[in-house]
């Protein structure tokens, strides 16, 4: 039985803190496999090692009032709003799992969910899920000695115009053959196939049950929420982390179980 975490939260930095808090819980044996379906308010989330404005038009983001927040996984920049659904899956581990294996496990859930909607989907560039040539999902992964984390976006009814205005496609990567053009060709499930958010969430739940096993809906524990709120205050809301990727020293005590 896996845990499907039920906790409605729209704050981007607090949602990122909740992910790390759940990673601690799995590492420490308080949970087995844990999954969460969640949404952020309008914002931009960047990878752990990405330079602050490398893939983000920071001027456009500032004009639109969009915060830029850094996650613990690698990869590029993504745009979030309430038309984008996020899926997180955390597995316990005994030793580090290869990142490409984490992607294989996670993207298989996304592909299965789209199949539940009657759509043929496939994976390109290791971590992008494609439907009809459009990128509908991007993902990132994290591995530690005690747990691995996969999280992914799923564009359903997002503001694609804003997404395109604030994210800078790195087309030189396509020219060099590093990635396929689909990586920078996003679109909504609504616009591709008329799919809306409620049925998408239902399909994700079916895919979780079909590939990971039966689940029980559980809330965050008081310990998890306290850990998440500490991380929010000391890390994810701090300029040192979000702009520079530097972890303030005071967060070492809560982050020492998730070394990369």
C-alpha cells in the first residue's frame, strides 16, 4: 500500500519544501512509497544547478509578478500555474538508483495516465512526455542513498502564452542534436484533445494504482508539516537558495538526509 498525500497548498516555496520533507520521511522509514498530486500558483521553478536567468526571461517574470524558485532536482526551468498538474513520487532505496531508472519509473506513470485518457504518449529526451509532437510533461529526478524522487509537470489548461513569454528555449541544444525539437514545443491537453483537469487527475490516480499498487490517502503528519515549514522559512523562501543555489547554513540540520 502506498501513501497518496492529500494536502492542498498553492504556495510554490512551501510546496517545494513539502517535497523535501516527504523525502526525509521516506529516508527515515516513516513512509514507504509516497505520491502526491498538487498544483502551484503562477510561478517559475528552476533546477538545482541552473543559473538564475539562464532559461528565464527575468525581466518578463518581474513584470508579470512571477516568483522564481529553485528545486532540489536538476534540469531546466518550468512554468507553473493552476492549469498545470504536478506529480511527485518518492521511493525508498538501499543505495543510489540510477537517474535514468528513476525517470523510467516515473514517466511510465505519466504515459499510463495519458493512455487512460485515450491518448498515445511516448518519451523523448529521457524525461519529456510527448503527445502528437507536443510536449505535455517534463520531469526531473533526485537520488540519495535512502530514497529517490521523481516529479513531473502535466500541462492541462495552463497559460501557454505566459509560459512562452517567460521561458527561453535553448534552441542551440536542438541544433547540436542534444534534444529533439519537442522539448521546446509545449501544449495543453485541453488544446490537443479537449481534456480537462478533473479527468486528468482521475487518470493519474488510476495510473498510480495500476503501476504502483493500491494507495491510501493520507495527510501530512505534524512532523512532516513542521519540517516543511522550517525548510520553507530557512531555505525555499530565501534569496540565497532561489537566486544562487546556496543553502543557508541554518538549513543543514534539516537537509542532511538528502545529499546529492
